[in-house]
């Protein structure tokens, strides 16, 4: 809760936040218990305030408990500004230690106290160990990062991060060297030549290594990066790509959770972390900029993905400056880019546009290497500067590999003929020959496509222990195998006697020794996992040849993993339930958090129907809405069920994947054949609505209304579509909305919609129309965002005795904005009149839609324009009546920054006017109606009873200026030289600061209107007339002055 709390509640919130600040991930109930919170009302208020300060969705969705993590900025406030003395900090640490801290919390407390394993000397010793303890170093990094400056050993954080990165690089290199690198001279030479000419100008393009699983893409990447990394370039003459310290190598593996082009800020945070790690002490400015960029501006939380859809220029510049100062080029490695492509056709191009931004900000010279399966970059063909397809190894490389594998020379030709250059087959055949002799290899011709499976069966048949031999092959059905799994699942499914614990353990250890087949699970050492290349080849054959056995094993495995206590087992249980869809029609329920953990390789193993089920549960698109195959995007008209298409589009809305959704819905609309009355068309309208394409949404809705005269079907629609219907009606067709109010059951629908709706429904035009017609619920006075609608109703509706008083919702809403402005540098609330309606307008829900619009392709200018405007308007004090000059711009989304000044409607209207943008113009007009209403001039047909508006004695509607515009006009008129100050204010709305130039453009476009207005007697009358003629409200106050001054018109 960001607004003022009841004074009696504040101490509880402080204690709960202190508990959170002295913890890692924590159970919220534990924080409330530590704060001595009791009673439903108090619990709700404290929990809401704590949730507003935390990331609240950390876990997998397992019923074993949710964890929250306090945000960095909130933690810093507690540790740096509340616990200001060392004595206070140590007392708080002692208290928290008495509350049974878990390991992450105990580490944080030790880091803050500077004792135990977190003294400076102990940390230095851990980092200097000949064989570093990686888990310990991970704990040191996490604890010091959370502790910040109060940690006595805080200066060791950079060293610890570097040690961690160095450990990972060395481990990766050791694994690579153990496997060896053979052949690929031509491909290696081509890639080195590519790196010798790193990019210094747009567009960013990549060398793309493409190949099938197991063909050696990662090995080739490792060889090339090893030559230009920290050790420098091996060959002479490559000074263009590395100096003595080598390239700054950054790796982004899209098979890793958390890397998403919808979160460009998050991508930049990861890139910045790696750059800083490689630069050492010189990377500190990057880490500082990273911390600033991570802070969330109050009020920006509601913007969802769109708030992270751009990179603050200051952050990008800090990275570029550090790279430039190092004198080292950057090598960016993009691995498993097929995962990126699988998320959507637009994702690869969006990634490269992000890289364009970083290169322009100074991340240069830059070389990009990418690797993936197939044509993963086909949707961004202009971004591939060098294509490197990988086929099998050539003859010399095959010979070298077999020699390295200690295969007798006499067997080389036989193996080479069998493998045809496939590295996996070469290694399997080498194992057969080395362990069992060349005579075990097939002597006649064999289909190269089944060679690996044939060799696998040979090796399997040579396992000495008959029980292990029987268990090993069906064991492929499990992603992870332990001794317990062998005894409790596999053996009974195969009809074997249940294995005693000791026997199961012995068989497990023997299986772990079959290194050609399995390897230890790096996360849980009591499990083994199959080699991915083996699994990809053999699993489909197993399901084809032994379906009944597979069904028994999957059913038993699903039940066994469901009984385990670790979160990873939730994923395994879901995996086996999904495999059962090969045999059973039932569709298992898969929690979203579990579905989101399915890696691409796991998905590829599932039957297609199960893949689509996971995609839907995870908020991803199914195969029906992808290019290629039987996708409806390839068809002249939709070829799947209309309701299924609607569900796909609603999934895109839930994901807030506006850029990819733009591609999909535009393709569907262009294909034609959509009935405006059916769910798919409704979903497309809703997508246009949520993504900010309001002109298009309004036009499509008008097509529907020409065919259908009523809204009776709204009760059968998915709730997302029903909410969008109510919102659109409230903005554009209010008479139809009033008729909807007469439908039986509408109150239940409205109540359900409001419980599940976002800010636009709860705080936009719909809220005002509901209030005017007796359908609005109690004010959301306890909302952390404030209830501007309730405050406006309270402000402009007279009480029964004719007086106006400030209700709790009003005080809360004004307080929310004052606190946010304080974070931007407003020193005294007295600098702004306590009841200035512009503060309420700062709570507008419409900027959220504009932020979505800004991430669509073709709208990049909106963020740039907003960032510049936010800086200008903040410096001018936000045009508040008290002139608090010099407010700071926001670090995050600049549209949120403009909104926080209460100037979104003005900015959007001016920007739409400048570019004649129909979508932004439609949105701006809606935001302007809302702004005028909040400022006292009712703009939604019939006002509620008692609405007075800014004119005491009037009815608060019709012509005339609202209270905000009146204040600005009056303030300009009070200056000694009103025309000069009016021109200055007009210049704020021009990107170049050219007030006279903007005035000339206004005169040319609105000659007739300005002529009419100039004849009116006073500035307030002129302002009202300008608004009535729909002149953008940003221009109205200065024009109201300038149209009355002959020299300026």
C-alpha cells in the first residue's frame, strides 16, 4: 500500500518489512507472525502493504507454500534509512536470529553482522581456495548482494561474482577439453573471420550456426569463444577482436528460464551483470546503473510487461561507457535460439532491435554468434550475416576423434562408414569396439538413420547384470532416475519382484557407471539423467514399439513423483501425466507455474496434443497459431474451431505479449473469414483494445453492432471478453451500456468483472458510468494505487447538507500521489495545493494502455518522445499550481513518469495531434474525457445526482473549462507578461522546445477555431471554447492567453 496508512497500522507494517528485509525468500505468514499481527482487518492491511513491497510469485505453484522476496529498493530503505546506526542494525539482526532463520536468511544476517563465514577474512579465504566451493560462493554472492553497504565485507562482492563466473567458465572449458574438438576447420575459420570484423554500426547481425541435436553446435561455439575469451586469441593477427585481456564474452542461453524478449529490461540486467563481472572493478558503474534501473517507480507496478519493454537510455549508456573505457570488444553468444523462435515469430527480430539499441548506446565493437536447430532465425532473415550449417564430421576429423577415443586403427574405416560423420554414432561405435571388439559392429549395410539405435541395443545387451539390463531400456521413459524409482516404479512395472533398498541402490550405482547412457543430475546427485542426444533418438522408438509397457511406467511414475516432496518432482509428475495422453483421452490439469518450467526438449518429447496443453497452461501459443504445418496463419481462412482461436488470442492477452500478438491477430484478420459475432473476432477486438489499438478496436466493434442489436450473449462470454465489452461500451456507446444495465443478472456480471478486472475497468470511464447509474461498489480506498474515481465523486458531489468534505478514499488517493511525487523530489507537500485535482489525474488508468501500444512494432517513437517529454515536464514542475520546479524524471517507463505528473491526457493528445495517430488519438480522447471528469467537468452523458463540478450552482457538464485548465490559465494570466509565459508553456509540448513554431502549426491547422476563440472576452471563456472544439488540452492554457494577444496570433 503506497498511500497513507492508519497510524495504528504503521508500526506493524514497519516490523513486517523489517522481517522481510532481514530475510531471503520468506513465508508471508511468518513475517506477519513476527510483526505480531492478528485479526482479519489488520492482517489484510499489513499483508497488502507488505505485498506491495515484495515480489510475490517466486515458487513453482506447489501447494508446499508460497515465498515472497522484498524488492531491492525496499530492502535498501529498511537497511540504510531505518536502521541508521550500527547498534540499531545489530539489534535487529539479533532479533531476527531469534526467529529461526533459514539458510538464506542466516547468511544475510551473518553478512550484515560480519561474523561466521562472512567475515572479510573468511570470504577472502573461500575465494582463494585452490578448489573453490561453488555453493559457498553462491551463498556469499547472494548474501552480500542483499546486505549491501552495511555488510563489513561488502567490498568482496565484486571478487565473489568474478570467482563464480571464473568457476563456471573453467568448468565449461574442462568439459569441452575432455570431449575434444575435431575438424570443423572451415567453419571455425569462417567464424573467426566474422569475429575479426565486429560491428560498429547498425544493423546488428549474427553468425548463425545451425544443426541437428548432437551435431556439435555447442562444441563449435565453445571452441570459437575459447579462442577470443579471457585467454585472448590463440592465432596472431586477431587484435581486432581481442586485446591481451580478450573479448568481453556474454552468453545468453534462451533455454534458461527468465530470458524473454518481452522483458528487455531483464535481458539488459543479465547482460550488464555479465559485462560487470568480466570488467572487475571497472564494472562497478555498470552495477550501480543496474541497481538504479531495477528500482520500480511508485505507480509503475500496474504496467506489467510494458513497464519492462524498454531500456532506460542512462542504463544502456552506462554499459556502453564501461565497454568503451575497457578498450575491449564484446562477443555476445546466443545459444538455443530455437527456443526464442518457438515463443513467437516476432521474438527474434525484437531481440535484434534490442541489440541495435545497445550498440547505438556504445556496446561496440560487437560480434554476435548464435546457434540453434533448423531455421530458428527465419523470421528475421536480414539479421543473419553469416550462415554456418553443420553437417557430419569430415574424414580427417573422424579419424582424429576415433584416435582420441582410443579405437584401434583397424576399426576406423568400419566405424567411419557406419557413422557417416555423426559425432554421436562415432562415440557409440567407439564404445562398442573398445569394450566388446570390432566384431560386434554390424558387418553389412545399415540405414544411417537407425545406426545410433542399433549401437545402443548392442551396448545394452552387453550389460552384465541381467536385472540392470532389463531395467535400463525402459528407464529412458523417465527424465530422472533414482534408486527409489528403480525399486518402486520400474521393477514393478516390468513384473519384477520389488527390489530391496540395498539392491536398488546397487543397481542405481551400476547404472550411473554406464557413462555412454547417463550422467549424474547436477542438481540432485541421487538421481541420474539420460544423455539428451540418446534420449532424442530412442524415446520415440520405445513408445512406438512397446506402448503398453510405456503406459504402465508413465502411470506409475506420475504417481511416484507426485508423492515426492521436492518442487522438481511436481514437473516430473506432470510430465508423465502428459505422456499418458498418448493412451488416454483425459486432459490433466497442469498449473501454470509448473507448465512454465517445461523446457523445449521436454516439450518435444510429448505428443502434440500434450504440447498444446502445456503451451496453453504456460501462456504460450499452440501449434495452430504458428507459421508452418497446419497453422491457421498459413491458411486462406481459419481451419480450426472458432472458440479455439479465441482461446489462443486470450492467451496472448494473458501473457501481455503485445508484439507477438500484433503479428498473430493481424495475420488472422488479414486471412478473412471471421464472423464479427463469433468468439475469435471478439478476442481479436479485445486484443486490439488491450494493446492500445483503440481506433481499430472501435471500428471492429461498430461492424459487430451493425449485425447485432443487443448484448445478451455477454453472459456466456469468457470474463476477459465481457470486461472488454463493458469498457468499450462505456467509452463509445454508452446508450447501449445503459440498456445492458436492464438485463437480468447484470449486477452479478458487473460484480464478478470488477473482482477480476484491471485498472481500466475499475478506475476508467466504466467506473464513472457505473457510479452515475448506481452500479458501482464501495470505494477502493485501501488500494495501493488509490481510487481516483471515488475521490472525484467525493470532491464534486455535494453532501446532503450542501457542504463538501473529504472522505477517507479522497485523503488516501491524494496521499498516494503526494508520496510518489515525493520520491521524485517534491520536498514539501505545501508546494502543491492539497486538493489540486491534477494529483488525482496522476492515477489515470489510460497510460497503461499507451505503454502497451508503445511496444508494438512501428511505435518505438512513443517511448523516445515520452522520455524527452517526461524530462521537460518534470523540470517544469509538472505544471502544478504551486510550481515545485525541478522534479526528477522516472528511471523506468517514461509514460508512467508523465502519468505520475498528472499530464498523460495532455501529452497523448499533443503527440497524437502531431503525428495524426488514430490509435493514440482515440486513446487520448478517452483519457481527456476522464481527465475533465476528475477535474469536475462531467463528460459521460448524465452525471450522478448532486454533481456540482467546478461551477458552484452549475450541473458540472457541458461547455467551459475544468478546474485544472482554469488553474493553469489563471496562473498564466497572473504573470507580469502572460504572453511570454504562455509561449514558454506551449514550448514544453514541442520536442524541439519551439513554441513559436508550434503556434504557427496550430494556426495553420485550426485557423477557423482560433478565429472564433479570439473574439471571446476573457482567457477562461477562450479556454472553454478551445476544449469544446476538441483542441488538445495541452495547448489550451497557452492558446487561451495567446489568442487574446494580437502580436502572437
